[in-house]
C-alpha cells in the first residue's frame, strides 16, 4: 500500500495566480475548511498554540461539522484506489488545517496506512482578519 501525503496550508500565505486567486498545493483533493469549520482562534487560550498541539486538535475536533468531515476524509483516503495527496487549507494554516491534518494522519495510521505530513504555514504568525483598506496584519 502506498504512502499518502497530507498537507496543511493557509490560503492567506499562498502565492496568487494570474487572476489574483490563491494557488493551493497540488493534491488529489483540496479541502477548504474556512467556511466549514468555525475558527478556533476565537478560543483565547489557544491563540498562541498551533494545530500540532493536542489542545488545539481537541478544539478543532469539537467544532460543529469537524467529526463528519474527518470521517469523510478518512473514508476517502482509504478507498482502494485512494488519493496520493490530500491538502487541507484554512485562513492562516495555524489552527484548523494543521489540527485537522494531524487528526486525519492519526486516523489513517490507526487503519494501517503510511502517512507523510507536511505543514506549509503552521510556523508562521497568526493571520488577523484583513482590514477594509485591504492591508493585512500579522500578530
């Protein structure tokens, strides 16, 4: 059985294409969780943590819709002719995408799959919402 590669990223850190839209990493499935899962950064006690931390993973997992999404991704990744790469993106890549990626890796390893994980933006500062002037600020 081949290794599956899981990639987390932040849309606000991606390069943009000719049309100005972000260009996500190449993958068989790209899951944008920005509108699917509430931003856990609202929980003040995890602001300075990232998705590699079990506390953040717990907050992400207990976000409405997260368990269903995790089950769907796990089922998809374990199909007989399943994907080689799955990429999960949120705004900054620090909480939702990286936490969900770690949870998915754990589920797949529990099912006997070989998994490589790459977090493209988890190490970057948290991205704050962009202001009305279009300039972004980082914390």
